[in-house]
């Protein structure tokens, strides 16, 4: 799972995790804000059917209004995109055929035929697979907005040493999750996090308190980062890789969050005139924070949210389904509007965002209908694309055939 949901980078920033030591030299990576934003190739999105947008009071896709989309065979699905989506869908299937769909669109048994077929379908047959087992469904007005995220890699060490002074904390034992629905039916679906102080339940330490030592001396450090700015952005992503001094890699993932509200520093910096319009990309923000360390620290602390990590030793990074996500094949979406594990076709004004994706993740800034966060994998290319991703167009959910008829939709 991404940071409380690891947020969509451009928009979340705007608001909208055995020890080793030795004599090897410190190889702190330089600040990566120099990796430029990938300039997109423009595309013309397919138009949705005319329909009203989902109102703010609509809680699920089933209540937002459904329309039939184009025939899937008519969508410009590439062979490579279909193959990536097929692999991502295959990974999701063991969960899909058992889970309850919060969107109200599908039942677990609806996915059985497609999942059975996915097990034996070869990559070369991926496009025909989606055309055979799925139908395109437009939710509300179908007007989509997509951002991007990636798996960052930053310089880190399993032990504190010169050049690696910023702690990366695991989840504290005194951080408590409270399901408010157990206290009142009116609070079902709502939860809070905090800690016990005497006889009172209070908010957990915020970013400033943690950075000033609220958790120091408790043995919670799972690693140490070389650059606090890079760690801040890794917290937004929710998972990533630490490049260790000996050249090895330690993968860390989301363990929890302190329960404090998230503040997008990009919008904050724009509103204050710190950044000019057009410079609120991840790269632009990081450039300012590195160039102005004191002011940058104060700005980052205005985001009181703080993410805790754990070491990942298996495949990863993991999405909200607890399954590995696929670069250029997985998206994050609101599970109340897109079934977890369902394929989606995005037709966007950027060519790189257009294609078939599979919803395998969630995000704190990814809420409502037709809102997506595309996952681009790891490395500089992924960082360059995700850091400036902001695409608009049309979304169609790819749901098991018969879904529309069961809902009585046109």
C-alpha cells in the first residue's frame, strides 16, 4: 500500500522501512532533482458519452450511473500494453475471486471465467483475451484525470554512519488504530490513529516532533537516509529502494502513518509565490528544497503526516491488495469507484498514459470517480515520467461481460 495512500505525486504535492557495517566508503547519491520531467507526446482522447458528473454525495460507482462504452476490440489497445495488463490481472485473480467489491459493481463469482482463462492465456493472446471476457463501462461522465507515481531509489544505510543521518522509522508500538464504526453505526467506515497519554487518546506525534526526536532511542530505526528531502518524497510514494553503501539494495514499504492530515507542499509553495506556475512538478519542488535547506525543512514540516516503513524481502513494491504492482501496467484508484483488480482503459491527452491498466493500489489523494494514479516502475525514466504526469481524458472500466445488464444500465 502506498503512503496512507502514497499519494499521486504531482497532485498530492499540490494538495488537490540484520545490520551491516564495514570500511567501505560512503557513496551518497547526489540530489536527483536534476532528473528532468519527461515531456509528453500529445494525444487526442476518445470522447465519453454525454452524462452528468458524479455528485459529491455519490459514494460508489454503482450509484454514480453506468453507461456502455465502446467495444473493447475498437479501443486502441497495444499488444505490449495488453500483455502487461494480462500479467497484472493474473496476479490479482486469487484475490479478485474472493474479495468483496466496495464499488458495488461486481461480485466475486463474476471474475471466475476471466481468471480461469487468464491462467493459460499467452502474452500474444492478451488483446483478444480482454475483448472476449470484458465489456467497457463508463462511470458517470467518464472524464478522467491521471497522475503518476514510481518506486524511488535513494541513498541509504542499514546503520547510522557519516553521510547517513536521517532515520527511517518502523511502526511504533504505541501507534494505535481505532475503528470508529465499532463505537457507533453512524461512524462506520471511519477510523483514526493516535496514542494513549495517561487516560486520554491523543493525536500521534507530527512530523516536526518526530524529526526533533520524539521517537529517538526506542530502537525503531530500520535504516538511515542520506538525504532528508529524498526521504520526504519516498514517504509520499510509500515504498522504494535504498541503495546501500556497498552497492546492495534494501527495499522498504509502507507500514503505517501517524494519522495526521496530509498537506501538499506544492500548492502551498505556489500559493505563497515560492514557486512560479509550471514549476510545481516533483523536480521543481525538490530543486527548491535542496537549494534552500532551512526554508525547505520548515515547508516540509507543514505536512504533519509521517509514514513508517518495513523492510520488504519478497516481490515488490506491493500495492493495497498486498500484491506486487507492475510498472506501466498498474494504477491506483478509489476502490469505491473502481473494483480492486479490475482492468481500466484510459484514453488520455498524453500518449504515454493512454492504454490498459489494472487497479491494484489506492492513494490518499486518489478519490472519487475516474481519478487514477499510474505506476511507472523504478529508475530515472520512471521518475521523469511520474514526476510530471498530469493527463486528462476518458476512462472506461473493463468489467466481466454481463455486468451492465445485471445493473440494468444502458
